[in-house]
């Protein structure tokens, strides 16, 4: 299943959402060489988050081979800045396109509920908690973690708390048959979260790389909790589909509307 849009109007211009997407895209283009080598591997090694290096749980000098183009080496000193920089690095075209698409769909409405400055802080805090979740799940890992999906998981956690009954339109692939269905956000995002939990427990003890499920879980839970601190009640009160008590959004009314109507 892949979300293509939601039936949720937004009222503020989502400047922070646009800016986050722009920073990620510029990082991909200018720092990571659009996925070309050796820029990609070098950026992942230098700016990705290595739990073992952050916690100093392994001796310096341990090397991790990344494909055929780069070797990441533990330096023996904690690079705390990678907790932040890893949130703006990606491992491939599908990785960044998927993350930015999810942020594009869900970010504007969460920013709408908080205002610009609060949303920016909320996003970064969710990313930090997501990184902490992945580090705690495997503190001895020397594999670098990159991606915005932990912070975006926080956005999705906030979204399902704020707008649980809003319809999300999804592409469904059933073999050669492709269709579009619309389901409430609580079902779509609940299913996504369940997949992360199953993947997280299945990844315990795994020595290879892969999806940072515990970062997704940590970000989602953080977003669902922190939203109560960052939401702006005045902004939400006039939203037609906010909360469990409001009616479900129609499946055709997905255009931007004026809050004052």
C-alpha cells in the first residue's frame, strides 16, 4: 500500500514542511552526489549515525565495508552531530523519494496544527527520539543509520492523533491488479505502525543492515505523545476534521479551503 493523498484541507502555507524537503533534496544533490559514488558512501560514513561510535561501545579502528566504494571506520570519539545530520542523509533514490512523499502528504496538516516554529522543533525532537530508539535497540552496531523516516514517523504519529478519521487514498498492488482505496488515517497509519513493530522484533539479533524499524517506532510514539505539548488549540478548533468526535472527511473534498468559511 502506498498513500497518494489525503482528504485533509490545510490553511497555513507549510513553510517548514517545504523547507525540510528542500534541505533533504539539497543534501542529496550537493552532499551525496545524487547517489553516485564515492560521494554517497562517504556521506553515509561521515554523516550517518553509528550507535557504537556514539556510545563508545566498541574500540576504535573497527571497519565496516559499504559496498565496493567506501569503508567506515570507528574513530573512538563520539560524533554527536551525526544524530542531527543523519536525519538529512539517505541511502538511495527510492529512500529519499519515499520519505519526502510521506512528509509531503502528512506534514502540512501537522504543521497546520502547531504553527511553523513549533512544528520545526517538534520535527527535530521526533528525529532525536527516533535515533535514540535505534541506538538503544543495537548499541554495538557499527553500521551507519541515515534517513528522515524516524522524524517523519513522528509526523505520522501526530497525524493519527489529530486526524484519525480523515481519509487517506492509497494505491493497492494485488499482483497485476492496481486500484485506489480510501481508508481512515487510523487504519492506514495503524497498519504502518504494526508493520514496523513486527519488523523491529524480527530484526533483533540481526547483524546485517536494513530498515531502522526501531527508529520508526520511536519516532511514531514520540510524535503521538509530543503532539499534546506542541498542538495549538486555537488552530485546531476551526479544523473541520480534527479529533474523534468530528465527522469523517469526504473522499472527494481534498482541495485547500479557506479557514474563515
